[in-house]
C-alpha cells in the first residue's frame, strides 16, 4: 500500500512539474506553430482523429452494454459499466478543474493575446485546463489496456494520438493535454482497483 501511494505521489508530482515547465517554455510556441498549419493535410487528418475523444459515444455505448448484458453476461455488463463510469468520472473531474482553473484557450491568445489563468472563470473560452478530450481518450485507452493486456500498446497509442490531436488542432496547450491524459489514466486505474477488479474476477470465476 505504501509503495502504491509513493508511486502515485511521484507520478502526480512529475505531471505537475511537466505542466509547469510546459506552461513556461513550450505551450505558446508549440501552439502557435501548429496553428500555422491550419487547413493543411495534417490538420484535416487530425480533425477526424479528435472525434474519438468525444465522450458521448462511450457513455451511451457503455450504458447499452451494461443494460443489454446485465442478465446474460456479467463480464460484458461490467465492461460496459466500467466504460461508462470511467468516462463519466474523468469527464466530470476535468470539467470541475476547468472551471476552477479558468485557463484561457489558445483561441483567446490568437484573437486577443490573452494567456494564463483567471480562476473560477465559467465561460467556454476560459476552460482550457485540463483537456477533456484527452481525459476521455486516456480513460478509455487505459480501460482497454487493463481488460485486454495483449492490445495495451495499441490502445494506449490510440489514446495518445487522440490527445495529441488537441495540440495539433491548437484547441489546447501541451500542459492541458498532459493533465487531461493523466486524469484519464488515474480514473480508470483507481476505478478498476477499487471496484471493478473483484467484479471481473468473480465474473471469470462464474464461467468455470
């Protein structure tokens, strides 16, 4: 237990440090560079990729899996509930942090040269940190990595690609994406260990 707590503490501190470094030295320069690529082939490709970071499809799909299989296949039913729960929790957590942080989105810098934080700002243009798409993408990717370890590299690569799309499209800064991605990973890992691990083990045992 102590080792796990220490590992999470180190991981959290590392993410915070990376966000601070990125905010000070990389966010603006990177976003401005990618903004200059607007309407290029790269931009158009990542416009398609970023769609997979939308939470609605995962929420609906997860709930449907849970409802359809809850009396026929416990494993698939729990998979659906796990998907719904981790996307909902990571999304709600990201939204809460967004409104508390009040970070100006890149568009505000492009249009008005506004950069930084204005805490407890509720307007959409001031909800850049953390990235909600990144939180969703990495929560789903981590879920697949946990449930299907053979495909974990493909799942995590896909999640990171979706998160990266937010930078390419200049919708978020790098630090927004780092924080959102970490939030998504934490949501799935914590949910699995606290609640779903025992459920999946019981479901597997009942198959035998």
